[in-house]
C-alpha cells in the first residue's frame, strides 16, 4: 500500500515538474549557486 502511494506521488510530481519546467530550471540555477557559494566558504575556512 505504501509503495503504491509512493508511485502515485512520483507520477504526480513528474506531471507537475513538466508543467513547471521554467521554475525547475530557475530552482536548479539557485541550487547550483548555493552549492558553489557553500563550497567556496568551506574551502576558505579550510585554508585558515
């Protein structure tokens, strides 16, 4: 039962993702930016 609900959830999310393609692209860019900033800060702290 739990697994079936999970599959339905995944299918539902896939449909929403295809509808919100632009939002997903923007989110990915923001996410990549934050990863980049985060790693930059971590590297700076490690050098000290």
